[in-house]
C-alpha cells in the first residue's frame, strides 16, 4: 500500500480508501452484509486505513454494517462520514418524498449523534457536509462543527460536492480540511478545483474512481440495471453516446493490462492515484476478491509512457 498526508491534518492515509455506498445496499442490486464485512476486513488487512461512509448510503445501513465490521479494529482506520441530508419521516424511514438538505446547527448536532450510534464509535475523524444547503449560512454550519470538535465527537471537517464560491468561504472559515469530488478517467469535470485546493494543502478525495464498475472491464455491454438503480441516476456513461466512448477507452486499458498481466481495474486504480493532486481514491468493494484485486494494484505503477498513453486515449474518447 502507498500512503499520503491528508492535506494539513497530519494524518497518513492509504492512497485507496474504502467506499461504502454499495455496501448500503439500497439501489445497488444484491448486497450480502456478511461478505461486505469480510471485504472491509480484507481491505484493512491489505493496508487500507481510510474508510468513507454516509448516512444516506442505504438509509443508515452502511454505517451500521461498518460499525459491526470495525469492532476491535476502530484504531486501525481513519473514519469519515457525512452530514447535511435528512428525510421527512426518519422514524419510519419513509423517504418517498425525497431527501432534505439540512446543514443547520440543530440538525447536524442530531445527525452526528445518530451516526455515532450506528457506527458504534465515540468519535469521527473526518466529517463532511454531503451536499450544499443553500438555506443555511455556512457560518452556522461551521459553528456546529466547532462545537462538535470541542466535544471530541469530530476531528476534521470538509465537504463533498461543493463548488465556488462556497469552497473559498469554507476555506477562509478554516473548515475545509478535506474535500471530495467525483473523479476518474471518465469524469474529470472537477479536475481544476481538485488541483486548486490540493495546492492549498487541503486533502483531496476522488469518488467514482472506478466509474461505478465500468472501468473494471467487467461491463462490456449496456447493462440492464433496474430503473431505480443509483448508477443510472448518478452517472452518464451507462447510456449512449458515452458508453461506446468508454468502451473505446477500455481498449487502451486492455492493452496495458494485457502487457502487465493484471486486471483492467488495476490500471484505473493506478491512473487515479498516480495523479499527484489526488490524496486518496475511493474504491467500493463488495467481497474479499474485489478487495484483493484493487489493493494488488499497488504492487506496481504505471510508467510515464503508460500514463501518457492513457491520457491521450481519454482525450480522444470521453474527453473531460
């Protein structure tokens, strides 16, 4: 495993972090909790020490599974979860009316306690606002963060899915320790912001690093996902015209993988993590086999020539 400093936090984190969205189960097809726990353990055994979660993943289920998996192992990982999203009927878990973005102080103080209970831990290392709440002043949210830090419930803060000028405002409020954006070979739209804040010593995380599975090479035909599958609503490359462009990019990835005698997914893992402005790339795994396959990518590195070949192929196919 390779490690980097997480911005100005002083924490050394693995260059691949474990993502738990799929582990939550909702809208991700069939998921086995026992296999999920085994996958988490395997990632930790392979040197992964950074885990990303959120209450929205399976309506709290991912946090609950992660809490079970981390019994006796909590001190081995830097734990990240998120806040800022709630539902109209939390008691009955009726989310049919849609989620509510709520980063008010009152809401966050409740959300953190709910997450701590589900995760079965006393503290959260990194606490991110999941999505912007335009109805709550950032100063109010930061005030909540400061109170939680004083209480020892959280250590560092940041955001996911924010853009300017809110990022600059949070940076000036000294609340932007870590930021998280989608970033992969098939989605580089946030590249400039990742570079900007990496240069400001903010920890940078990429999610969707394997393109929700499309960059593993396992998907070669347009998948027949269920209509409510999260991948269809969140990503644009499981449909034409982008799907065919990704398949063309995969031909270059296949070439490198064949010469290296490695799975295609490892080419994507190395491409993401070898970009210097990425501190760590989130990878979702559902079983120990996937965990081992992704982590074995760190037994080798792409050469400058291979990186150039991939970057050229990306520009010719999917672009930015």
